[in-house]
C-alpha cells in the first residue's frame, strides 16, 4: 500500500487575503525594525543584553579558527548545543559586514573590534531575515488553513515580548525559535 502525502490547497476565496496578511505582517515587522534598529541607533555596547557581545565573540572565534586552521577549543557539549546555529549566523554576519569595510582596514578582527557598527547592523539584519523567512515558511505551511487560523498561526510567535527583541533586534539563541517552530509545524 502506497501512501500519498499531499497538502490541502488554499480556499480560493481566501488566497488573496493570505498573501495580503503576510505582506502586511512582513512590512510591519520591517517598519518596526527600521524604527528600532536604524532610527533609534541602538549601539552594540549599550545593549542591555549579553547576546550582542556573545555574537561578536563567537564570530571572532570562528573567524580565527577558519583563517588559522588551528583546532577550535570547543567542549563536546558545544558541538550539539542549541547555540551552534547562533554561532554560525554570527560568523556569517561578521563576514557579511567585512564586505563593507574600507579596503585598507587591515585585520578584520581588529577593525571590527575598533568599529563594530557594521557588524552590529549585519547582526540585526540577520535576526530580521530569520524572522521574515520563517514567516514566509509558516505562511507556506499554513496556507491551507482558514483565514482566522492562518492569522493566529502567524501571530502566535509574537505574543511573547522576547520574540520581538530576538526576532527583530538582537541575534541570540531565541532568534531560532521561529525557524524551529516552522521546521516542526
């Protein structure tokens, strides 16, 4: 006996509303991010959270490991810790910020420690992108639901204040709650 796996299709009368609600949600999140991250100019050294400096430390640690080829001093526990994606995305933000450094900036680590603003912006953009792509994934998975359930599925992750902080402003372990929620939805 062969079982077929199929996803129910969206009700035709709700199709445009699902896309409109998703677009409004993403636009609102991007607007809030712009107001909080760009307009308020939240400085990496003044964040009341240790994830900002942890992110920078993880990025520098991985950068050292990648550029020197020396063994990374990591405990066994840290190889399967939930913070591993946080470490990797922090390093990706570090490397993405390096594209915008002046050509004569020299050592990336030294320059980033002296001028962390671009790294911090890349870090905040990473948190926003994780949330936006997760919302699109959640939309894709829940597109067959009735409109009310669809809105509830989109908004349930933002009922907790830390979802706003780590989903929009600060990259941390909690930033991966929505992507994991989508993965196991």
